[in-house]
C-alpha cells in the first residue's frame, strides 16, 4: 500500500486533533507514525505541510478580508490539480459564507501542497476541515464543515 502525505495527515487528524488530551511531542509522533508503517519522507513532508498551515494563522489574523467580495480565477496549474468539482465546492463554501477569501486561499494553497498529482473532492473536504480547525475565529465555519462531512458523507454538490 502506497501512503502519501494526505494519509499521514488523516492519521494525525483522526488520532490527535480531535483529542483533548495533551499532544505528544514531534519525536514521539514521528516514532508512532514510523511504527504505523508510514515512510519517513512522507512523515517529514506531512510535518512540513502542518508547519505551513500553522504559519497561515498569521495571514488570517492579519488580514481583514472576511467581508470583502472577490472573484477567484484558478491558474492552469490549480485547474489541473483541482478538478471542476473541487473548485466548485470551494467556491460554493465561500458563497454560502463558510469560507472567507483568506480561508479559501489557504485551502487552495494546502490542497496544492499535497503530493498527489490530482486532488479529489474528499481530499478537498478534509483539507478544508483541517484548515478551519487550525484558524482562529473559524469555529462556526469548522462546526458547519464538520457537520457537513459527518452528517452527509455521500452528499456531493452538483
């Protein structure tokens, strides 16, 4: 079975992010991930992905774009990696007020940072949940997204 960065992120999210217990240190987490069978390169890239996500907190808190309207044009590279369904889902979330323009950009950035050639809708949904979980002041949006994912796991937007 070929694991990738997304698989490592999902493992961490499912086993640690929801847990109210104190989080183990990075060395302990890495050891557990290696024991679980994840490749060291994938683990390192997953931690780099999480560090970049943590760095985006400053961007979100320093930017007051939440009330502004913008039109998002996707680059050719983004369109190649995120199909129409993924792009439409992100824009839908922004239109209904779940995402701000800044959180939308962080989600696109983090989806593009996954090592997969193509990112599917389920991955975009999970990346969205991880981003909203990480962003201060996004508790309501996170709760909406969490309910959407777990109450409607088979629901797709057309």
